[in-house]
C-alpha cells in the first residue's frame, strides 16, 4: 500500500489473451484496464517477465502487462494485470495451487524427471496455511460483495454461511473467482 493513503498498488486479476512469442508467452487484457483508485482508463506501459510453473516442474516464462495511470493527481502509478492463470506472489499456476489445496494433485503428474515432486510438499503446506490465514477475510469480503452489489439482505452479513466452502464444493475455478473479485476491487489477500 502507498504509505498514508491506503491505496493498494497490487496487481489486478483479469481475463487475458495469451500470445505465443516463441519461448515466452505475452499476455494482454481482453478489455480496457481501469485504475483501481480513480477509475480512469490506463495505458499500457510495458511488460514484466515472470516465471510460471506447472505441476511436474514444467516452467514457462511469461510477460505480464504493466499499465500506467494517466491521471497526475492519482497516487496509483503502475499496476500489473495478471491473467487468471496466475496467483499474485506465487510462481505456480492457479489451477495447480487449487488442485493442491483440494488434495487433487496426481502423484505421477507431479513427479519431475529427477524423481522429485513439483510442487514440493513444503510449497503445498505453505499454500494450505495461506488460504487458512485468509479464510475469514475471504468469507467476509464475499458476503460484503453479495450485500452491496448483488442485492442480498443484511441476513447474509449476519449468517454463518461459509461462501469459500460453497465455492470449493462447486468445483474447479474457485480460486480464480476469489482472486478476480478481491484483487480487481483493489483489495488483496495476505501473501
């Protein structure tokens, strides 16, 4: 966060188009990117290189677009727009992390050529701690979105409903949904 302003300069998560540029994939958002603070349309500044890992140790290098706010009075200057396939501050793909959290990783699929496992048991343990640490925030945030924007009553806010559990039970894609809602609103999960 920008000090004293409460402005989040974290990445936002959006639908992106991937373009194969040889050894590196380059991502572009499917629509205009709005500044999370002043809501002006941002312009493409450049791309940042990032590692993307899949289960089994497969690595790709991807170029993530960085956008700049043109509003000189806006405290947000540059943001990264991550495709839904990536999780902020994690090298592994979102589906890999989601499968690990749901205990659906296939042991054969995660074995690397040298006989080790990727992701490692330590990485998976860290992801479980990460989601557990953020669970209360996620549930509260999603309830707030339901109340504010989807027209649900105050009963939703007071309920003991665990929206995260419901999303996870609904099947694949739950982590992308959570990230898109939280990060694109200008908020964030604790890394």
